[in-house]
């Protein structure tokens, strides 16, 4: 997570997809957030709470508009690849979890305990769950592919309805 001493400029834009309203935020290194909510005020509020000082990209900024549109298209087709750099903001362990999740193929799921085992911390499944809850890059870091050991869905930062929809889309691939 960024501190006030290391904070860099973060720009964001808002768009829409079949899962609701989305906000895409970027640093100079890549996308630091893809947030999903039911309404624009919800994604903007969450984004500004997570990244105080984030600035909306001007409506005339066509480059940023294309980024938002590419992310929306990616969400509609979660089995595709998002060809944009990511800049996840988190602890070392959280970033390790997120990298492990990016290796889980579309259309498959993995348990929290399996990710913990893969990271050499087999008793830390709850920390994997916390890392998933802290992830601010929806779909591109596919926390929706993580389920409980018994196969039930568990939680999802952006709601179980969205998690179920993403898994159903990927299963249809």
C-alpha cells in the first residue's frame, strides 16, 4: 500500500459493463484498481477512500477512455487476456497471492488452502482470503476463481452475484 511519502498521481475513469459500474485507476506503472459497484458514486467513493487524492481523467482524454473501454471488454470476456500493465498495491504476501491467482486458468477454481500450499504456507489459508479481500484489481487478478475447500463460493469483494456470473462465463468457454 502506498504511504503519503510514496504516493504518486493516480487517475481514474468510470465506465459500465454487464456487472455494473466500474472504475479503472492507474499509476504511472499500470492499473492499480478495477472496482465494481452498482452505481458510479459507489465506485468513486471506494476509489477515493483507497487512494486519497486520485483525480478523474478529463472526459476528453481519449487515451484514458480507451483504457476504460478495454477493461470493460475484458470483464465481458473474462477468459481473454487484459493486455495492459498492472500495478497492484499491497504487501509482499498479498502480491504473491495475486500472482499465484493470475496463474489459475479461466474456467477453473482453486481453494484458499491450495493457494496457501502453493506459496509454501499451507496453514495460512485465512491470509490468502485476506489477500483476496484486499485485492482492488477485479477480474484481472482473478480472486473470483478462489473457492472454499468444500467447493462453495465463499466471499467476494464485489459480491457473490458477480462472482457467480464470472465463473459461469468462464465455465462456458
